[in-house]
């Protein structure tokens, strides 16, 4: 096994170095003097970038999907950071050589503006939710299980899909410890709590938070996506109840009495104060303008820095009052492993996505002009964003097509608040509202199609397997999503888009 893992890493290193050379040659061919005109404050023009430049991005995402299957199911836990670093360097080295200051600006910009706030929010929600423990005797009947999924779906938009998943997945598993068939419980949990339930606010799902960072008003998604979210959630919850009832009756339909009858209670509820603190910090950053600081040409707003500091403080306070080694977190089986895995892998994803964002933002002047030209209607954006979100992780995919829509309609981020509030009502403005709705729904909903579609999917799968549930393989899980979710997405297309 160690030989296979070593072979996989060596393969990544060799392929990464080879691509580093080839991408560097492509950069040089397109803009041999790209670095000479580099200056702080402006990134590389996407029209200059060759299609080769997105190969490391595709490479890291294929590695995430394939290497755990062919090498070891725990590959990403133990070696995800190394794999991520290889692909990141395969892109960054030739990019910096070819474009120098402009490339440095792009890299610094995506980490300061997107990656760091993204990871801080995930860490804050993960940490605070890990200090809240649901105790008591829960019996995993169809009604109880449906109620848990309903609660998780309802709160996911306000505590984050990560927070809701970490809060409820273990109580769901403990309640159904006696059940023989448990796979469907975790799969529907991923569908609803880890993905679709997070549709209504930027706190709910990472792609919507990235939209918030790029001027989408906080409560716009609450009104714009609520009909889509309600429609598909009701159908999925009803379908789950039918399936779980069938499974329960097939197992005998009897809940064994283990002699315990502990009342249901929630410990660590004071962590809700810290959770509200995170919500307030995010709302504050979207409500105030306190000026900016220039970091090597990247303009970072003080209100955003304050938000991130407050989120970290909330997480630290949660750890202070519910310590990592304390009884509550131990009973919750809390560990840093899931968030560490996400942070390492996403560091590489955000690095390598830079050229894809730039090329797509260049619109019909970029190397993907054919794809841009083919994507016209909201339903096109829904499906292309959704399909790619299934395999490329929905946060960077959302950001990619968010920029595509802006470039296609020749709009700027600065105009987004006025567009979404209805102050600007030109044809291109109304079209952007439709496209952004389609992109948002596609990214959030179809992130449920695979294990790699959304960060909490990874975490829930790992926790279920640690608890002894033998989860389906990558493609085994997809059989469930293709059979159940894809037909519903087709209906959403015709009803709403």
C-alpha cells in the first residue's frame, strides 16, 4: 500500500513538473514579454492566456476524484496537502516567470480576497458547531429521521452547511445505530443538509459566500432562491420518508429497547452566542465601508479584515469555553482532520483556478470563446455550472461562471448591488439577475451530485465511515445522485428556468 501511495505522489510530481514546463512554454509563446509591462494593481489579461494554463486546475480536480479510488481511500487525508502543493507549483512557477508582477498580483489577490476569508468562515462554523452536543435517547424511526433532516435543512442557511452537517450527522448516526440499512440516511443527509439547505444566505454554502465577497447583497439569495430550494427540498424530504419507511419495515419495523430513556437535550448552547457573532460579523462586512488597505496592489477593505478577525475570535472563544480536550468535544468526536483536509486541498484549487477565471472573464476574447458563445440562456448556465460543480467543487465553479456572466454582459462587480436591488433595469441588468440565479442554484444544488462537489460532503462521508457505515464508492454514490437528483434538476429547469 505504501508503494502505491508513493507511486501516486511520484506520478503527480513528474506530471506536475512536465506540465510546469509545457505551460511555461505556452505562456511564453503567447506573451514573451508579459513580465516587462507588469505592474502592481492589475492582473494578467485573460485574453493572453492559452488553454494549456488550466491543465493544472483540471489535474488537481481529477487527482481528488481518482487517486483515492486507485491508491487508497484515505489518500487525501494523508497526502492531499502534498498533491495540492505539486499542482499549485506546476501552475505558479511558470506563471510567475512569464508574467512576474501581474502574476504575483493575481495570486495574492485570490488568496487575500477569496481563499483566506473562505477558509476562515468554514473554520469558524466548524469550530463553533463542534462545541454543541445533542444528547439523549433518539430512536431512528422514519419520523425522527425525517425530522432531523428537516431541521438540518432549515438551519443550514444560517449556520452553514458545514455547521449544520457537523451538528447533526453524529446524532443521526447514533439514533440509527441499531438499523441495518443506513447508507440512504447519510446520502439524503448530504443531499439536503450539506448542500440544498444552504441555498438562502452566504453563510449557507461556500459559493454564495464567494458571491457575497464580490458584491452580491447578503439577503438577495434568500428571496431569489427560496422558491427553488422549497420546491426540491419538499420533494426530497417526502421521498426520504417513503424510502426510510420501506427500509424500516423491511427490517421488522420494531425499535429495540436498550433500557435507556434519556431526555433529549442540547449541551453547549452558549456556543450559539459565538455562532450569532459570526453571522453579525458577516452582515457587518456587507453593510459598512471603512476604507481599504493596499497590500502590494491588492485593495483589501477594513470591514472585511474586521469580519475575519471577529470570526477567528468567535472560534477561539468557543474553544476556550468548550476546549478541544473537553468532554463536549470528545463526546462529539471532534477533530481537526476534516477542516485540515479541506484547507490543504482548496489551497491548491484556488491557486490553479486563476487562469480559468481570467480566461472566462475575458469572454469572447479568451481561449474559451467557443464555450462562452455556446452558453446563452439561464438554463445553460444552470447546467454547465451544476455539472462542473459536481466534479470541480462548487465554490470555484460558481466564481468562474459568475465572472463569465459579468464578462459576457460587459458589467462590473461595482454595479451588482444596484442591479440586484432593481435600481438598474436595462436588458443586460435583468439578464444578469436571471443568469446569477441560475448559476447560484446550479452551484448549490448540484454540489450534492458527488463527494467532491462541496466541502461538507467530504466531512460527512469521513464521519460516517469512522462510525462503521460502509459508504458507497465515488461512482456508487453517483448512482444515487443520478437516479434521484438529476430528474429533479430537469424539473427545476422547466419550472423555474
